[in-house]
C-alpha cells in the first residue's frame, strides 16, 4: 500500500494481557449479539469486533474507523470488491495498543471469519500497515460469484441486490443503508461500478461508476453488469498496434524494393 509502513504481529500462545483482553472481548461479543452481524458482511463483522472491544474499555464513543468500499459487478454475477479500513490512534488507544488491535482482528481472520468466507466460495486477500498519521490500515480484496454472496460479503442482510429484466435488458437493483455502520464510522464511501448506471442517488463519476461519500440516507442504484471483455477499450489499442506494424512493414518493403530496383539499373 502506498505510503504505508509494513507491520507484522505474531500472536503469542501464552497467556499475556493481550490474550486475556482478546478472550474477554470474545466473551463480550457473545453476550452482546446486537453488535454481531447475522450475515458475512465484513464491515459489520469488523464493527462487531471493534465495538465489543471498546465497550470493555468502558467508553461509549462509537465513531471508531474510516471505511472505503469499492464494488465492481461483471456479467454472470461475478464481482470484485475491496475495503480499506483505517483505525485512528485514538481508537487503537481505547483497545489498548496496536498489537492488541492486530491480535483482535487477525485471530478471527485466521479462524472464525476467514473460514466462513471460504465456505461461501469467497476469495479474500488482505494486508495491513500503518500510515503517516499513525492509523492502522487494513486493506481487503474479495472476489466471488453470485449477487447473494456479494450482499453477504460486502453489505448486510437488510441490503437489496437483485437482478431483474426490464424491456429485455438485465438490470441490477441495489439499495443499502449504512445503518449499523453509521454507529461506528467517522467517514464512509462506496464506489460502485457496472456496465452502465441507469439511475442512482449518488454522484455519477462515469457512465458505469457512481460514488457515495458520507451518505445521510439509504443508497440506491440501478445498473447493468460490466462485460469482462470491452471491445471499445480492448480492440482499439490492438488495432492501433496492428496499424503501426502494417505501416512499418510497408515502409520496409518499399525501401527494399527500391534498393533492389536501383541495383538492377
């Protein structure tokens, strides 16, 4: 990640203060089910983990992290998504330390949550680091197939993400309310890309991309799926290269022909 300093943390097998804090956090999350998502939503899952930890610290401040999401939906309901989650120093301090924050997140990524994603056929990669502001930054990249799986992985069960046919055209109808996320997010953004955005209440970035930054209400969009192979963008460079090669070949052929003709005379 640009501008990030890589950091690693090995989880101890002993019974350190960090281990005990993580264990208490897990117990708290089981007794506070309202902080746990019933879906696979990564943001909601992260919120549940963080909020439970903060509650144990005795603090009721829930404006904990920044979250940026991007989603691209391709034909055949294939999709790719990413999440960048930034924990500011004050949030890390409430948890205890950067090492404890990493232990809390990475223990579940390596076991409970990561296993659940794999069972759903979702490919997930992630890395972490600290930026110049002292924020702990986690970047997640997810890939999968199926609108239901996308909804579960990137959003929550109250979101709507369905395919419909209108005048013979396949369209995707999407709506989502940050809702629970709004309780813990300082800043939030979502960038959605398809083939063509037909309608939305976000900011149109391009024909196929719409973005919401700190939305105050429910997010809504109707769009088509993006083709994996875009002739306009793929064929044009190929044709340009082919044209250059043909012109170069003609020039070389002409030079050789003229040279031979001069030699014969």
